[in-house]
């Protein structure tokens, strides 16, 4: 009886988790290879499951093995074919319901809904996807760009290297020190470039 009590909550009607992949089927009118899709039902439990596939519009689809069983810790593939591909159905959302029950019981222990959609073209869908990805990438690139510009002033102020102005001043002062002092008559440098001792002292002070 204890074992029965333990198992009971898991087997309450409609509460058993159903593991199926994928949960969305997309059929493309221009790509015949997509007109047949496979649903995989997994059974992770210690007991065998019975399953049944229901559909909101059964006339549009052919389900191979719409009922069957899955052994414990096994999986089963359910093949679904779209058999009425026409423009009037583009974008219409149909639903499949996968119901499971324990083999010895009739009531559904769990169920999962799968969406099915027919689209005109895989290429169009791919283009839309690429455009969306491009937009996301551009948005990301923009936000990275803004972060960089925000950080730049901090980098500049924290820089330990000499600024352009300091370098320029240094060059001017070195040049000033190298020029002849006033009174040196035998110099090749023109007289107006001769600096006084005081001017050279200023240059040496700035350099120091």
C-alpha cells in the first residue's frame, strides 16, 4: 500500500510531464523536404506509456502511427506529413496534442501541445532571420561603441606618458639651450637667434 501511495501523485490525471521534441513544426511550401516532419516522444519513466496524437485540423495532416506505445526509458518517432499545402493556409496555426496514459489505464495522465505552421518560403524566413540577426548585431555594435567613447577620457587622464604639449615644450627648450649665447661672435648662427644667459636658464628650468 505504501508503494501505491508513492506512485499515486505522479499518476494523477493530466499532471504527468510529457517530453516531446520539437514543440513547434514549421512546414515550408517551397521546400518539399519539410512537408514531412518527425516528433520524438521520450519516456523517462519506469513504466510503459500509451500515446495518442490528436489534431485541430486532421484533414490537413497524415500522422503515421497516431497511436502506439513507448517502453520505459525509450523513445519513439512519430512522422507527420502535411498533405494540403496551399496559399490559403499560409501563416495559419494548427495544433497537435500528444496524450499519454499508462498502458493499464484509459485516462490521459499527461498531454503536450505542439504548434504547426505552414509558411510560403524557407528563403524568406531565412532572410527575415538574417535581417533580425543583423539588427541585433548592429545594436550590440552600437552599445559597445558608446561604452568605448565613455571610457576614453578616463584612459587619457590616467595615462602616465607625456602629453604632446610637454614634448613640444621640451624640444623648444633643448633647442634654446643648444643655440649660442649672446656675445659669442664667432658663431655661424645669425645674431637674432643668440639667446641671453637668462633665457637659457629659463629653458633649463622648464626642462628640469
